[in-house]
C-alpha cells in the first residue's frame, strides 16, 4: 500500500458493484481518486517501483476512460521507464497503446491492428515472445462473466447501502471498468493480431528450451546433501527413499498464522481428492494457456472458463489456486534432485491462502494474525477466531 493513500477513502451512496454501470457515480469516484493519486505522485515521498506502477497504472486507466489520450500516452511512457526487465519494458501496455491510437480515430479496428502489428514487428521476438504469448492468453480468459465475478468477490463485504470505499478497492473497480468498457471492446481484434504474430514466428518453446541440468548418476563416493524445499509441501510417497529426517520428521509445516501444524501437503476435502487428476489437468491447461501453448489441456481450460457464470468464477479460480499449491512443492522437489543420487529431501511446508481476499478481509485477517501471535506469547491455547 502507498503510505499517503493508506487511509484514503471514498464515500459512495450505493453498492460498490453498481459503480460499474453508473456513469455519474463512477466518474465522481474517478475525480476523487485522481486528486489523491496526483497528491501522492507529487508528495515528494520516495515511492517503491510497485507503488509508482500502481499510481500511474490507475491514472492510465482513468485517462483512457476519460479520453485524455495525451496523458494516457505519457502514463505508458512512465510505466515503461519503471521496468528494468527488457521484455517487460518493451511490452508494457502495448495493447493499451494501440487502443489509444484507435480511439483517437473513432475506435477503428483497422487502426488498432495496423498499429499493434507494426509495433510487434519492430520488437526482438526472442526477447518479447513470452510476453506476447502471455498477453494473448490473458485476453483469451477475459470475458464479461469473468470480470463481473471478480467484482462481486472484491465487493461482497461492502455494505449494500453504500458507505466508505478504501483506495485499493476503488482502484480495482477503475481497472475492472477499463477492462469491461475498453479492453473487451477490442479483445477480438487484439487477439487476432497477437495470434497471427505468434503463428508467424512458429517458435516451439520445447525446441528452444536449453537444458540447465547436470547429472551425477555416474559419480561414486560422494557425500549426501540435504536439500530443504521451502514451499507448499511434498508428496512423500513420490520420494520415499529420498527423504531426510530432522528430529525424526521428514516434513515440517506451518499453518496460515505461522504456527506449527501437521500434514505434508495442504488439506483437500474428499470431493477435491476424488477429482484431483481432473483439477491437475486444469492447472496444467491454465499454465499452458499463459505461455501460449496450444494443447488438449489448454483447450479444455479455455472451454471451462468460457462456460463459467459470474458467481462461479471465484470458486473455480480459488480451487485451481489450491491445487496449484498442492502440487507445486512436489514438482519443485523433483527438479531439485534430478540427476543427483546423493540428494536427500527435507520438506518445509508453508500454508498460503488460496482464497481471494478483499481489502477489508485482508486487513481483518492481518489484525487477527497479529492478535493471535501476541496472545500466543501469553497463553498458547488462547486464539482469536
């Protein structure tokens, strides 16, 4: 959170989600948010790159929504200057920039396509290819139901009759309004250009992947080494003979509140366990979609997410996040010991929150954790629910 915006709030007269449809209320909110963003940007306080990106990213969305195209282009240039990684710097808001050029000409799709195509053609594909594939995948997932589902989740804890809106939630709603009103309008044209560029390169990620692994399989008389995997846990059955022990245990775990707990893997209920192979396939499909790989898994994921109703979006994504956590530590352990017969594993499991948290619930949970840690020092059995 940006220090000067930490306590900023905005009064609204009705449900927060309704701001997505009310121009009067929405642009009144935009006016107040813009004033606070300008104040934060000109305050002289040292901003971390992430904070600066948040400020100028929200200003960009506001400027496009309000048709302030010169200001939007200046925002894009500034955001690019904040990125050190070449691939990110070259592609930051590349689609938004082409949208701005099209909107200058009345929203003509031909202007967008010509501009975006020429920009990508001038970029080094070996540097930007992964970012272009990721952008295309993000656009594939984007839909009205997907956006509405995210809005419902982030606004569910806000009082239906209105009240005060925190700055992070206000900035989120502005971003979602931009996605729904602007990005969705040009979505198909953007994807057509991006997919044409991807196909024209015809670059296989597998063919261009260089192996960075070595092997000690032929070595003799080497000492064993213990590799600690600090992640989401390891499926011990996969590495039965490769597990080391610490205090008689091969797995150490902490719960959401940083307290010692049991279990080598995150908890799954019986229904989730029964459909685990299916959920793993969806996680794989999501990952392949994100890197632009076309496969039966990515196609299945695409069909699944396209069929979701707005109220199904959050539960679906939360479940995928849980399964991704469930398998990630095991995957990492396999990579860590590949080619090393002398390696032993020690699992250190951290429990991450897979459920989406709103600004209000995040602050409440943070207070609860701090209170439990304090109470635990006084009375280990007394915790706040």
